[in-house]
């Protein structure tokens, strides 16, 4: 994973169902449009940081929370296709980006 990627590692997802969007070793990099740091904190101002859960009520719509996820998995991919930043969502709900490992 690229050093620029910050976020929280999913150690144990709530469900291990194939349809559940969070997988073990995923890195959650944003909640809504707000970046999450390696300690699970978000910035609310220049000198105020709070846990990311603070934003859940504000960004949740219809029981869903938009997250940007960097997926950690081992893949043999050409280096020209590598995208180490993993911070640009593909969709408005659960976004997954593959990171060569």
C-alpha cells in the first residue's frame, strides 16, 4: 500500500457475506467526502479532531453510509496499471479501489 494512503484497516467485517461491501484488510479512507486518518479520526477544524463515527448521522442516507475503500489484496498486475492512491471513489455509495500488494 502506498505511503500516501491513510485510513482505517478493517480487521473483522460485521458480516463475512460476499454481498457485504467491507472485507477483511480493506482500508476505509473517507466517510462521505471527509478523509479518515490512520487513527480513525477526522478533522473538524484546524485544531479539532474527532472519531469518524461523528459523521455517520450527517452522511447516512436511507440506512447507508458512503465510504471510500482501498482494497488490500495480492494481485499480479502490470505496474503501468497500478493506482496506489486509492482515494477516488467510483460510485456514490461503497467505493472500492484495488491496490497492488
